[in-house]
C-alpha cells in the first residue's frame, strides 16, 4: 500500500480508481464498500464507492474521510486506517495529526 498520502484525485471516479489500486487483492473480501466519504452530520455525501458508479463531485473546501479496513479473511486481526483531508485548489491538505509509520504500510 505504498503511495503519496497527499494524492487525492479530481473526481470521485479518479479517487475510487486510485484508492482501489492501492489495496492488495487478498484484502478485498473484507474491504469497506466505500473508499471515502464526505464529513457531515447526514449521510456523509458524497460516498466514493470501492467500485461501481459514483455520485456527486469533489469541490474545493469539502472535507473527505479516506478510510479502509485491511484484514485477510484467514487472519484473526485487521486494521482500520483513516485520513481526513480538505480539498484545496492545489490538491488536498491532510488534516489528521498523527502520521502513519510508513514501515507498517508496506
């Protein structure tokens, strides 16, 4: 799951495609149906599906939660990873305060 934590695509379709490619196939059976969703008090629109049709758009100022559950079906444990980012004119700004240990993401 290597990659730039600041890489956020311009459309829900691009975001879904780029995030989906980062999750190894062995973890797909237990993955969340959503890669990302908006931050809010309602249904957290837009929801960016792992695969399938996307609805909505990403706009400047929108806060998105990029999240995943990574665990193998044969394993007893897994990990939930989540980042919060605000969409800016020049790309995303990660809002999460705690950095990931990159050694754990390989």
